C-alpha cells in the first residue's frame, strides 16, 4: 500500500486539505516548483515558467525506501531538494509525521531538519577537503546538540565504525580515502543526528562497481537497524528494484506511474515506464529484450503543454481536442496501490509495447 | 540484419509519425571474423610517482578481430583506460612511459613509429571516443570544423569535398538535418547529439579500430541505449573492431563479443562473453558479475567484494587479488605471480589457488615456474 486509499492523489485540481496517510512519515501533496524564466516585466505580459516539479504527490512510509526515477531534467532532484528545504516550493505541502512542515513552530522546524538528512551523489565534491573527518561527521552534532567535545568524539567514533570505517581514521582528511570510503563518511555524517528520513541522491552511481554492492548493503542494514525511511533518487532501474519498496516514474516534472516497485516492474503500464525499462541494460548476454525508442527527444520543461506532458513523445495518435490534451490528466489507481496517468495515448497495452522482464535461467 | 535495422532508424528520423522503433532482433551476433586487426603483446606502461613506480599496465596481451567488440572491464585503477591511451600513444610522458610491448595494427608496430608517423595513424586507422562529450569538443569551433579536422589531415580533402564528407559522417551517426547541424556549436546540441558528434569524429576516417572509453556513462538510459545501438550498426556497416572500455557488466552483456577482465594492471580472465557470464573461473570476475543487482528479478542480498582496489604502487608481489579473495589458500599459493593460462579453448585465466576455486582441475596446465 503505497498511497493510502483514503487519500486522493488526483493532482488536478489541487485538492486542499487532504489528509496525509497514517503509515507515511513523509507525505508530499501537489508539490510544485516553478521557476520564472521570462516575461512578466513590471507585472505586464505573459509570465513564462520552467515547471521543474508540477503537482507531485507521494508518500514515504516508515522504514521503507521510496524511489524516484526518470531522465535528467524530469524533476526528481528538485523534488529531493524541496523535501530537504533547499528549495522553497511554489505551492503544495510536505507533511512530516502528519504535520504540514510550513506551519511548524520554530522548535518543530528544527526537529524536522534534524530528522531529514541527505547523502549526495559525488563523494569527491560533497566533503570539504580542508576538514578532518572528525570535523565533518561531528559538525551536525556541534551545531544541533549540546554535546561536549568528548561526547562528540565518542559519537563520531561510533558512527565511523557503524559505517564500516575505523574510528582512528577520524583524524584523516577526505583525500586520504577512496570513493567508497568517502561515501561512508557522507553516510556517517547523515546519521549523526539520528534522523528518521535520509534523502539519497544517486548514492552509488559515482562509485566503482565492486564498491556499489558494499554501499547498497550498508544502506539496507542501517535502514533495518535504525528504522530509517529513504528517498532514493536514481536513474539506474536495477538499483531501484534492489533498494526500493515503492517508486514513482517522473517525466517533465510530473509523476506518470507510481506504486509498489515489484508491481511496476512486473507490470509496467505507462508507455514511458516501458521505454525506460526496455532501454535498461540486461544482466546476461542471452537476455534479448525488445527495445524501443520513443519518438523525439525530451522536450523543454519551459512552458510545457497544458495537457498531458507526455503527449509529444507518444507513438500513438493524439487527438488535439481530447480533454487530456488540454487539461492535466490525473493518476488513476488501475490496480490496488498501482497508479498511472491514463490517457488514450499513454497506456503501453494500447500501443502493444509492454515489456516483459524475464531473467536468465540457469547458472 | 544490418539493412533492416538501418532502415527503421532512417524512417524514425524522417517521419516521426512512424513512432516507436522496435528492435525485435535485439543486438544478436555480429559478423565477426577471425581476421585479427589489432594485436597487443606484453604491453607495459609505468608511471613514476613520488611513492614509487606504478605499473598501471603490467604485461597485457590481447587481440581484436575485424567487426568484433572486445570489452575491457575493470574498476578504476585497474589499468583499462591507460591500456587504451597506450595504444593511441597518448600516455602523458612524463610521468608515464610505455616501457615495453608491441601493438600491431595494419602490419606495423605502432610503438616503434616516429611521432610524425603516429600522427598519421591516430584518428586515421585507430581512433578513440572519449567519455565526456562536453570536454571532447571545443566550444569555440563549430561542428563542421571539428569533424572536418580529422578528415582534412587524414584524407587531404578541402572545400566542397570536405564539407560533403563532414555531412556524410554526421549522417552516418544519424544526426537529423546534418547540413544545418554542421554549422552549430557544441552548446547548441543536447548531450546525446554531442556524443554522436564525437562518434562522427571517431568514424570519419574509416578506422580499423575504435576505442570507446566509457562513452555512455554521462548519458541517460534511453540515450545510452540509442547510442549503443548506433555503435553496433556502424560496426556492422564498416566492419570496424571496437575496444569497449567499461565497468558496467550490463554494457558488456549487450555490446561485447569477447571480454577481458583487468585487475591491478593485468588481465585476469579473457573469453567470449557467454563463457564469462556462464562459467567465470576467476574469483574477481565471479564477484563482479554477482555483485550487480538485476533488473529482471528482485535480487536477494547482494554478495559484495570485501576490501578496496589495491594501491598500484604497493602491489602484493604474487597474486594481486589474493588479499580480497575469500578462498582458502596458503601464503605460498599466492606468492607466485599467476600466469595467464588457456584452460579451455579461447578461455584464458590467471591461474592460482588463491583466485580460482577449482584450481586443482587445471593445476596440470600450470607452466613450470622456471619457464617465466
């Protein structure tokens, strides 16, 4: 159950006052981030917006991982930044444990910021080269707690051993570590304040293949031990299938399909989801998947079509007078817990393009 | 098969209402032949650093057949990229130096050529497609200029003939409206288009061998799929041998005919792609393949390779993989530098008790120690 039944995820029109689901630690409702890129001089003229995130709703459940996938520019990283408070939403609500984050008291906001931490993609640029590991991992403790220096040192040592590093390495600088070890430092820092949610922005894509499994397994173990919820942004579908319980596929700032990860991989319904799955690399040379490419290229998120954003990429015919060519279509719950944007031109079953993933037998 | 896939792509470019291109044939097998176009013998490239000599490439042997894709797989620091740069003689000297070895291409040893002769070969008979298309293209020259440069040097064309050849190269990599695109600058193109331009430069002089150094790592999955398909088509049309350097076994599964797995500057296993996936013998190959999550099914907990890649200036004297191996062995087993042995036909593996689990089966193939 990804999105609670009692909650309407219909993104259009924005439904005010919908309650977030009870299982969710984070509920995102009708979240928008529009950047004005032109027009509107002195309040005159047509304003032009880059709609990076346009009406996105989903729930991150306790102790589970929610994956966001899509091509670059689909808005998945912006969504993550909005959750972390690094960007201010244009409209929409983020609920943390059922409470609207924007209306929290000062103490409540501090608590929220402590509880939601992040691990970034590139462990080479996300750690300050002039700080010792001790300072990097201890910084959040210094700022947000009243712990003494001695207590912080002990806690840093514990965090390092928990993430598979040696406590004596606390005195080293980031450049003295390999990529995988640096990512462990980033994870230790994220864990410092005992968060409940960690946003993971492509946490393994910059790492060597032999190290990726180590980091993914570490994240899975930490999730179990601490009851963490993760928001994972990734473009590698195999990583998403391994790590995530629930997922959403985004295109041009809009969620096209969402639900339980296994439900989506076993029965991808949207043409776009199928295109992504068919383009993903096989795990064995004998797996010959039918592969298809969508016509055209990803269009600019500046001034996207008023209706279904996917209509310029579909191989099926689009009736320009159809309701969904002029109005944003909602996510429809086609199967329990499996939501998809349904239009006459968006369903893979109508186009005969459903990808069936079969694994390689033997070995 | 070459014609049919070719036609569908052409259709897509000219008439987008046709829509989706479905590749029912998959990639299939290419018409590889046994004609060797490139042969590398005992290549050794060392770097002098303040920590000591780094043997980035330490005695590597392989060959590439016409129309074949050889995948070179390994993690960063395994020497896979330095191998490629050595073939092009682009290793920065100092600190790097090709200490020993031979690279045979078109009846000549590239390592014995003068720098002037090598300039004629580089970008002509052998060319390279680099990883980052933004860095590989010069932002202040237009596309025709950059694609034309190699053609001007190697084919001595100019004026209208040069222009035609440039447009033709762009058309070969399926860039729509090549006449207009040729006048564009790199920033006007999308990432996928830029990577195609880099590809066009690579193929413009009809090379015998193309080295592709992780050309798709910075691309989205859908663009990556299109680009890989394109490379394969060009290969089928031109019969060019491709050396594909990657750390992604998905790309290997999709693109490669044969695979060489590198670890710490040496090849630990070489075979055809199916043997590598179905019957890997070296522990490192096994671990690499099994530690990747599968798209096709929900994977259980991934087996992980413990430890870190070795520091090349401080390699263990014998079997470099021994410190990360989970097999049972004595220090004596790992002390000898393991020789690359042909255990089955065309299946070579670095044989040692510390890295090969059914070592005993092949122990009789081990050359005597004093042979080396």
